C-alpha cells in the first residue's frame, strides 16, 4: 500500500512546491513594481524651492505615465563645490548646476559622455537668470549701477567664485559693465572691478549663504545676487528690500545634465533623462517663471514679462570666449580674480 502511494505523494509534494514557488515569484514581481525609483539631483544653492515644487509635479507626471512612484533627493551648495563633491563620489543621477563649466568638470573624469551639452534644448539650460542688486527698502545708499559699488564706504556682499557658480556670473557681470564704460582698456576695467571687490566685506561660499548674510544677519549695504534669489527675498520681505537693475548685466545660464556613468550604474538613466526633459514642459516652465527664473519657453517668458526687466543689456558667456577661456583668464589659480582680490 505504501509503495502504491509513494509516487502520487511525491508528485503531490512537487506540485505543491511549484505552486508556492509561483506564488513567491508573483509576490516578488509585484513587490518590485511597487518599489520606488530613487534619483538624486545635485544642484546649486538657490534652487531648493524651485526643485521642491518641480519634484512634486514630476512625481505626479511619472506616476500617471508609467504607474511608478519616484523618490527624488536634493543636494544643494555652492555650484563649484557641488561639482567637486560629485567627482569625489557623491551619488548624483542628475546635476543642475549654476554654469556649464561646473558640469563640464564631470566630463573630464568620464562621468559624462561627450556631447552632453546638446542633449537638451538651449545648450541644456531650461531656465536662465541674470545678476542684480538687492538693497534695503528705500535704497538708503542710493545704489544705481555698478559704479555705485566702487564708492567709499559701500559694503558689498557677494560669494566666492572659487566655490560658487553664481559668484562667477557676478564677476563677469561687473566686468561687462567695465567693458561698456572703458571699451577695450583692460587696465581700467581691471581697476574698476578691483574697486568693487575692495568693498566686499563678506565673501561666502555660495549664493544662498550670501543672501543669509545680507538678509538674516543684516550685513552689508548691497548684495550682488541672482535675479531669482532677489525676487524670492522681495516676496518674503516686501517691506524690507528692493531690487536695483544695473544698466548692464549678463545672461546667466544654469546647466543640467544626466550623470551618465552614475545613472547607468544605478539603473536610473531613463528616469533621469525624463526628469530633465520634463523641465521644458509647459507646466514645469510655468513653475520656473513663478519661482523667479526666466523660462526657456519664450511664450511663457512673455507671459511673465512684468516679473523681469527684459530691456536690460545682457552680455553672454560667448562674449568672453566661452567658459574655458573665461576660467583661464579670470578664475583659475593665479588668474585675474586672484590678482584683483589678493592685492
């Protein structure tokens, strides 16, 4: 009798075993589909609030399109410092930094593939900004233009170009005014810019830290600031501060990129690409404009033209020969910024 039952019993055990294996596999698959995708956005100082808003929009968009939840982590600091942190191992799926040169550093260590700057429209700049002055309400020091910043007794706050991308834009905006005033006389331009930096009393590591010094610590008479950062300050403290637009500034182009090597290793290349691509969508461009950045979409920029001074004369980084030449001339070790600030 036992011999007769032996084969059916074994067969039954095998069937039951296979059944439970199937159940386990189904549970594993459903668990995998429920698991959140995670990406890290390494950005520069003033974009905290922008990406907090954008991330909510993108998470909802991705859930509706692909049926998956996404977790997005943000990291913020001085743009140059952030780029170096990624090079040193900070796990960034995407970078959204203050200038192209900071992102280009990642290409030099093979974290980015060649041609990355042309992967998204506008040389991978989904929004732009410019450099303005933030002063206290009523403009008690009568700050009017860049030449006002050279006057005796004016205390200027600006971050350090060695760690802050925004600070590099600040310096080049001042130099642009010098070019407008003195033409090709480099000595006069250099002396003019030196006079501004002689009045700098605090040089923080990043743009947000500089804003904190000026706004919360009540230091300085004028903050050289991103336009978007100045707009955000006015929104928060309408009775305490105002913006002065200089006659000449520069078109500041923050730059975004998928960190190819990291994203492919993490299995997040597709979603990382989608994350940056969606910044150009109309809904995202609206958030960008509402946050005080100048959107890439010209139709939406026109819609918000009262928010910005679109008549300013703006130079471009191309007027300096691009970032490689600008760094060689101004920001590398021992270049003009060092000579101006240290002398």
